[in-house]
C-alpha cells in the first residue's frame, strides 16, 4: 500500500493511524510493554497518572478490538481481569519506544523553539 494512501479519508489504514495517534494508546501500550507481565485495570490506571476510568476503558477496548492488547477474565469473585500487550501490540510498542527516545533526545531543542516562538513579537497586520 502506498504510504500516501493512508492519508486518504477512505483508506482503512487511516482508522489504524487514528487509534495509534491517541496519547492514551501510546501510554497504555508503553506501560503494558514495559511491565513484567499482565496488569489489572487499577494497576494500569495508577501508572497512567491523569487518565480517567472512562478514557482508560475506551482505550483498552479499542486496543483489544485492534488486536494490540489481550484481555483475560478469571472466574473469581469478584472477577479478576488482566490486560497484556500482544505480539502485534509489542511491535507498535517498539515504534512508540523509539518515538519516546527521540522525544527525550530533542526535548531541549523543542522547548527552546517553543520559548522563542512564544517570546517573539506579534507580526504587524498587513494593510
């Protein structure tokens, strides 16, 4: 498939890109990828400071639907549910890890650019 095709509205790959572009997707996959094993919902929520229960639930369902996360329910009272990254999810997690490394390497440059942008004078209106 042409890379440019994924930018077209009707391209199915665009729906995948939409899911992957979500900040919580990145953080959930990174947390699951870097854990020693499956995580329960509340363990995952504690790791993701700032995520709401609703957003975490929606993100996990979307990732499970796309085959990036597996959900295992154990028949206990109350039921125990664990989430783990799948092989496919680990692959995209590797991409996200690289993105995170790039971000850490360039954060000072980006912060300097932001500061310079914010401190520059407003351009004069065109007459």
